[in-house]
């Protein structure tokens, strides 16, 4: 279950469903073993310069090598840029801690 946090300037107010769909559809298309994405949007009062910071945290799996991570980061940046057209977009892909768990 990827954990995704998207920080963006408060005055932009993106259509949430577009962000959710763009991120989740690309992750599931890139990695069929990813599972359901947990996505949170965070409006930030002030940023300098105005920018979007998308963090994707995944479980560390053998198929998620350096090439996979770089490709996913580039593809996510390209996918969400049209939603946030007037600002810089940065994407960070990282691994979750080994002790990560979710209980339903």
C-alpha cells in the first residue's frame, strides 16, 4: 500500500479527484503489486518558490530497483504537472520503514 503525500500552495486548490486519479492510476499501471494507494493532499499556506512536493513511500521490494524508482518519479512528475501547471513540481520516491504495518 503506497503512502502518498502531496503538498501544494494553498491558493492553487487543485481538483482533488484529478490528483488522486493521476497518481494512483500511474502507480498501479507501473507496479501491479503496489496495492491500494493511501493519498493525502496538504494545502500549504506559504511556499517559496511556489511548488508542489509529491512524496511516494513504497515497501522495499526486489523489483523496485533504482531504475524503477527514477522512472516512476519522472513519470509521476509529468503526469501531475498539467494539474499544477503554474508551479514547479518535485517528486520523491522513498521506501517505507521495515517495521511498517497497516491494520484494518
